[in-house]
């Protein structure tokens, strides 16, 4: 099952005509499409599902959600390389 994970936008760019960003999830940085949240800017927190930012959230909500996912052990599962299993 995939979940939406909160992350912070650290850089915005355009890649092949799509508005994209480098987003930090704890110590992990991933490329994310921002087309569904055109109002999002550098420093904002967004909820990301399968590589797409789907909404903006405030920093307190992002931190609360991230901590809850860590407690559930879901962070490692969401960022595991494709085809691998997390114990």
C-alpha cells in the first residue's frame, strides 16, 4: 500500500515542461511533480503520493504525520527500492 508522505520543497525547477521539485523527506531527497499544487513554493511542505505532490500542509501537520509514519515503520517501506522487501 502506498501512502502520502510529507516532505519539504528544497528546490523548484522545470523538467520536460513539468513543474518539478527536489523534496526532502527526513534525510532522503526525491524528485516530485508539482503540477497538482501550483501554489507550492520553496520551503513549503507537501504531501507526496507516488511522485506527485497532492496538497500543501503546514509544518506542524507535516511533522506530526511524518512522526506517526515513522512509529508505524512505514517510512522505510515507502522508500525501499522497487522490487525489494522491507523486513
